[in-house]
């Protein structure tokens, strides 16, 4: 299945909306039962939110690349296909950051999610700008 601009945009917008709903309603509505706070439910939703965080920049860059040439979009998509699963894996493998004692952990899921999103944004901008100003290559 070849990913097209429309498919990537539709999937990223859908996942971003799910993430928005989960972060807004999830902890308040889903994790309270009978007035009691369910910590495990809250922790699970937090993990889902951190894993889906890279979809925010994907949605933004899908909107940016939509009107651009197909060559630019495919170059960006090639990068996104390997970077997003890698960033999700990094978030999953990173500890929660709840270390004991007086010394807090400097690297936790939030820091890794933010750094991978920032790196994704920077590299995506570089790819899009470079491919947009580069003359199109014609094969035929």
C-alpha cells in the first residue's frame, strides 16, 4: 500500500484528534470510578499520550507538504516512516523519571518525547526546504 498525501494527512489528523480527546477527557472521565482515582489507568493513558505525541508534528508537516511537489512529500515521508517508530520505541524504553532520593531523573518519557518531536521538526523542515528549492528530477 502506497502512502499518499491524503492518506497520511487523514491518518495523522485522526490520531491527533484521538490524542487530544484522550488527553482532555481521559484522565478526568476514564480514570475516576465512583469518585476514586485509578492510578494505573492514569499511568496507561499517560503512556499512550507520550507514544502518540510524535503525531502532532506529523499532522503539521502533512499540512505543509500537501500542496508541495510529490518528490518533496515522498522524501519527507521516507524520513518520517523510520523516525516515528524509532521515537515511539525510545519513549517506551525510557524510564518514567520517578527516581528515589533528592536527585530527580534528568531523562524521562516527557523529555524524550519533547526532544524527538523537536528533532523531527528540525529535520523535517530541512528536508522540505531543501527538496522545495532543489530543481525537480525528471526520469523518463
